[in-house]
């Protein structure tokens, strides 16, 4: 399983979370619980069990972020 959080699409930043199933080659949007980070790009993220930790990045107006949040992932 591959997961991704947020990023930039055109002129908009996002804070959605998606999972890619390698076998079916399909993306599924995940409904997360916890403190959902603001939209951002250029951040780092790591997945440990069912928790994705998201650190830093930049906002749409180029403000640097130094926050760390934990997203509880669910495909329900």
C-alpha cells in the first residue's frame, strides 16, 4: 500500500489523504481522524502502522510550516 497526503494541483494546495492499491492499481480517498493538517506542499510524511505523521511544508502563500501532526488512517 502506498499513501499520500496533500500536495499541489495547479494553483491549489490540498490536505486530502489517498491510498494506492498496487494489486488493483486504484486510488481510494481515506477518511482520517485526528488533527487534520492544513493544505500544504513540500512536506514530509511517514506511515507507521495505521498512522501517518506529517511534518512541515509550505502554505499556498509560501509560509514555512514546522508542525507535526498524526493522522489516523481509515478506508471506511
